[in-house]
C-alpha cells in the first residue's frame, strides 16, 4: 500500500504532540481523537505498509501525545488546588 498510513500517522502524531494541549483546551474531545488517529493508523501502517519507520514514529508520537493530554488536566487541577487563595 506504500507509505500513506505511515505519513498520516506521523502527521497526526506531530499535531497531537505539539498542538494537543491547545486543541484540548478549546475542543476537549478532539484533543483525544487526534492522537488516537495517530495510534490507530500507526498500528495499521506497521502491519500493512512496506515502510514501517514513519508508522512507528507516528505511533510513538501519538502515544506520547495521548499521555500528555491525559496528564495535563491532572497537573492543572493539582496546581489549581494547591495554590492558596488570597482573600
């Protein structure tokens, strides 16, 4: 099938990693979908495509992006509730 799924996975992985937090702030559901697409197309690209390098890179970037999106709200809430309020 070529390199199409690897390229798609790499593009969505980069978007999910670099802009995932920004996407998550404005469109929370879309913040989870973009790295998810990178992970799914990366897995399919590893199985189907001839060139597996870009698919593996997209899979790794998508997984890291998804971890960042999951951990970001937790860190935000911990910071929010640990700062004392000034009355």
